């Protein structure tokens, strides 16, 4: 469960369609591109709504729409200025979460919470949902691994985005680990590894926190500060099955941006009829 700083991928497509993926496949100005994605997310209500009172953890899930010939969207978390975000993305949907630094990783008197309290406010909420969420949008991952977008065939990937230790924390608090909350993050990663049917361990991504003056900038759409964004682009296609017959399919890809860094990308193709749960069941949360 090492810290991730490089772009990785699943089975990369070599199709000519790959050049037409996303709003812009290889943006030259990444900061401007993140601003473009931010405006799109704001327009489509794709930001995770963060509530301070929900045991420190807010979460929401979206299912990619498969009934459209072309589906392109983006979802994100902002105000990562010390908070930690767990993102579970797959070829069928995404779960976003935000965990406040206080009271989740530090109590209000700047102490480490008890282990059982930390687990209850992080892993347990991710697994079962947050019962204190008045919107009803806090659906735990347990729901989605029972036939939803987190089944193993949808190749889910777990990301934990968390702050690096600052120089001030090293000098004044004596923190020597690379991540500010190294032990807590590793514990959470181990628990998620045991629960999510992923082909790889959770990917831990560190970020450098900005000071509180960056809060308003992070709130707006014109900066990349404190943002994590998942971008998806998929379309209807035809794929040849094991019998040599062409069947309706979904061909797509998704990628994760953390601030202005492209951290991960995964391409996929799967039969439309076999995995089109959008037509078979009602999702409790969607775009």
C-alpha cells in the first residue's frame, strides 16, 4: 500500500476511439482543464456535498448511465485542505467520500481518537452508510458489491487521498512520517483491502495541503487547489464474444485527477446486456 505518484491503468485500449476520449485527451494546460471540469461538475451537481455534522464523514455514489449512446461526465470532491478522501471508482460507477481532519483524525482537543471510534467514523460509514445523513444519499459500499458497480467484474479501484506531513508539523509536533496520518491511513487501507473485490491494493495518494487562505479558492471553479475529480467517457459499441458474435457493449474509460495531477486511468469494454443494471434496478443515487 505504497504512496502513489504515477499514472497507472488497467487494460489500455489501442482503439482509434481512444483519441476522442474525454473533453480533452491530453490537455496542455492542466490547471485550465481542471477549471473546465470544475465548471462542468458544478453545472451537473456532481460535487460531493460535505456536511460537518455527519460523524466527520460524508459520502455519495453515482452510477454511470448506460442507456445513452454517448455518456460523458465528471464527479468530484473539493476543499481537500487537510481532509482525507476515499474514492472507489469502477467501470460502472463511483463512490466519493470526504473525512474531516477534525474530528475524524484528530479530536477537537487535538488528540488521536480511540481506534474503535476512528473505525466507526471511517470504515464503518464507508461500508454501511451514514445513518445521520438526512439526504439519504449515504449508501455504503456493501450495497454496491452485491450486484452493483463494485462487483469484481467492474474492476473497482480504491484511492485514499490524504495530506503529507508539513514542515511545521515535523518541527513543532515531531511527526516523522511522510503522511500526516500514516498509521490511520494504513489501517483504513488494510480494512478496505479485505472488503472491496479489487484486483489491486488501495492506492494511497498524498497531497500538499494549502493554508486556510486557499479555502475560498478551492470552493470556486477556477482553481485546481484541494480538488479530486473522476472523469468518465463511454459510448455504445459492439464487441466480439467468445463465439465470434458481435454483441452490444459499453466501451469507455475513466481517470482520476488529484489537483492538477493525472493519477490513474482505466479503459474498459463489457457486454451491455449482461451488466446493464440501470434498466433492471433503481439506483438510490445517480447523476
